[in-house]
């Protein structure tokens, strides 16, 4: 398969990336088309689509191999299920799918053609192998069930963050970060109120602590400054 595009967004590492697509309305990504596929005719009509399917690769797990059973973190990390009953990245073929909202089509940008989408659950740089339209007539199944029973393991958190810490971020970065933090980036099996977590977002290191259902942001600093502080 050929890589037709790569995602460009604020998620600099796997930790903190939304667990499923569509959970972050304000987290915007660019689907940057690779040069061989920057052909206007290949995108004719795409602006009529409100949502798209992205077919992409688990590029960070290529050397890990696969496992016939996995322990989904959404179930607490203790329950084993078959890999084909889950969306685990450790699969025979590391392929993922995500339904995203198409915000705009930008085919004439001097820096390269791209699609702007929201709600993506992909890490920055993830390769995309195909783009397909979401067809509501056949793709939407409101009555569908899954191994999670339609439930969320954790409620959305209340996020406390000072305006001073958020000030250096752009509006879309602020909205995307707060929305991501509300989803609780921690592994589902971790609940240590004294632990300080770090998450890469928009070229910055975001440090936070969670107690009960309240997430408090302790610091937001550029990644380079965070690295120097650790030395």
C-alpha cells in the first residue's frame, strides 16, 4: 500500500491522543496529501461530504508484532478479549479506521494540498493509506452494540487551568487541549492522585494531576524548556 497522506496535528505522542475518533470536536487536524496524489480531480465532490473515513497505519507499533488476545484499557486492563473483538493496535496488520468530520478542503495551498478535519484520534505524522466518504445511509447503525456495552469507563473530568498558562496557546490549541484533558488521558487502570502526568501537545509539555474527577493543570511549557529542566 502507498501512503496517500499524513496527519498533522497537536498530538506529539501517543499518550493523550483521544481513544476513539469523534470525541474531540475542537481538536483540528490537517490531512496533508502526499505529492503524487495532489491531483484536484481525485478530490472532486469531496466537499459535499460532511464526514470521512480515514484508513491509517499504527506506525508506532510496527516492531511490536501482534497478540491473539489483548487487555483493553477501557475495561480496566484486566479483562482479556480477542484482538478481533477490539481496536487494539497490536494486530496482524496494523491498520486503523477513524470517522472524522470534514471542516474544509484546501487544494491550492502553496505548502501543499490538505483537508482540515476535526475529531481525529491520530498522532501527528501518522500515515494515511486511504480516504473514503462516510455514507450515512449504510454506515450509521444507532442500534449497534460492542464489548463496552456503550458505556464509558470514566466520566469527563472537570479541568482547572489558569488563564496565564493558556495564554501562549492559540484559540484552537486551547479548545483542543481542554477538550482532550476532559476525556481523561490517563490509562484506565491508573487512579493515583499524587502522580504528576506529562502530555505532549502543540509542541509543549502539559503537566497535570487528577484527584477524584478534577484535573488540575500544573504547567504548560515548550518542549525544549521541559527537556532542559530535566537535565
